[in-house]
């Protein structure tokens, strides 16, 4: 099988919790050798986060496992002179460094991007922060919920009576990490071609707003202020979530032919000829009345039964699932989206990214991480030995608190 695209690319991950670790997890899934640099005093905060208290007590919290499989862990005290020097030695032979400290932290440690690029001119240095490295908000602390609110995302989430609502998972952190991974891949390609590294400045605020393309564009280019529409789709109707006799069903009959087919299947063909619903624009203007008519018919049977009938005639539909039901879908199992690793007496279960790589012979890679999430400092000794530190020196560094 062909090697993964980032095989041989070495990454230092100085980041914590989610935005940075999610970024470097994507790089690990693409084959990069990711070394996670953690503080000796507890490591990544995410090691103590998650729904399993026992795992968190072992510094292997569910939140940490989610985005750190496939990496190795080394502990360095970056406030200690020896810890800084070890990092510089690592930088000299690495391709990428990722950090998500508040702007200015690395400068105060004497480890600025410019100083590390002086050590390795081919280095791609990626800094992820809430607002970016400059501007009036640059030095403000930022968490996912803060960015969700300031990006406008919360203002269009929920309905007229419930908005603003936070998206139910850390979307700003995740999008920030994905944006960083994309920029890193491009910068590494350029560094290999030109021999010159660069600094990548990722703003979670800007990354989140960049994903809101249609919503933002409707305001910038049409002067229309977006409003919260709950589960309705502002581009078409009927397109949203519909209550059935049992369960809920998402229906996206965005094209007129799909709407006509929907009306036939639910036993209400006359709706397609109703002057309120005959045209695409009139359906949008009368979406509330149309939804009432459709739901009255759908309540005569279950969402699962309606899904099968509507799929058969080409109407885009899907059940609204819980997370447990979503991960149990045969589609998820069939494409090996979830991978399991033994970790002592426990099992780590992690998801891959949203793609699989297929070689020229048509063989897909597993797309998952190569190994489980690491224990804190699990690889410190081996990595220092690779840097030619002897056992006596390593013991001294440990006694001094440098590692």
C-alpha cells in the first residue's frame, strides 16, 4: 500500500485541549510523525477532561483520547533553560511546530517564531489563537463559546424563540484546527519546494466566520441580515425537520420534482398544485403552512417507514439520530470510521477524519491513527536518546525539573 501523504513530516505539537490538538491529529492521520510536547506538571488539560472520571484520574480523559491518538508524548519544562534548549534541538530537525498559546507567550519564553526559524529556516510555525496575533482583540483570552458568540454563529442557531444558541459541540475550536491543518499542508509543500519556512497565524474567529459563507454573503452582498430559523433551510422549502408518528425526519425536497414526489408518497398530491406551494419562491413564503400540512400526513407513520418510502422515489431524507444511534449505523461500521486500541485493561475508541485515501490501484487506507493516544511523557526517554542524551544526563534533567 502507498505511504500516507505526510509520511516523513515531523511535527512538534505544543498545543493544548482542542484547536491545536485537533489540527495535529489531522496531520497524524495523514501520516505525519507528531510529537506532543507537554508540561511535566500534568500535561495537556484535556487529559483530565471527559465523561469518564476514572480515565481522567489516569490522565487519559476521553477528551484527550479523542484527538491525540497516533501521537507520541514528551514532557518539557519550557520555563527551564535546559527545556528550551531541548526544544531548539528538536526544532532543528522538525518540519512543523503548532502552538495555541495566547499571543506573546512564546516570545516571553524566548521561543518566538522568528528565533525558531533562525534555528531551522525550513520550519513551518503555526500559531492558533482566538483572534489572531494582531488587532485590538489579539491578547484577549478566547474559548470556543466566546468565539461562537462573537462570530455571529450563535445568532443564527436555534429558532426565533430560542436563539442565540451555542452549537452543540466545540465547532469554533474544531474549525480553527482544521483551517490550521489545511494551511500547514500548503506551507509544508512550499517549504519542500523553496527551502523556506513561514509563520501561519490562525484566528479562530476568522476561521469560524469563513465557514458561514452563505449567511455572511447574504448580508455583505444583498444587505439581508440573517435570522435564526431553527431546523428550517433558508434556501428552500420544504427543507427541514419534520415530526412523524414516531421520531423525526429531515427532508430536503429542494427541487420541484422532489416536492411533487413527496406529495405523492404522503398521499397529498393536491399540495403540489396549491397556489401557495406551486413555485419555489411561494413555498418559501408559505413554509409554515406547508410544514403543517406535511406533518399532518407524516404523523400517520414512523420516521423510519417514511424514510424508506421517500428514498425509493428520490426524495433526500434522513432520520434525526442520537449520537449513540449515529455511531452504530452500518454505514459507519462499513467504512471503518471508528478504530479501537487496547490500552491496558481499557479500550480507546477514536474516529478518523472525514475522508479515506485510495491508492492508484483502488485500495483504500484505513484512514485511522496508527496507534493509541499516548500516556503522559511516555516517549520522553526514547526521544532524548535519539537526540544523543545519555542516561546520566537524562536523569539529571529529570531531577532538575527540565523534563
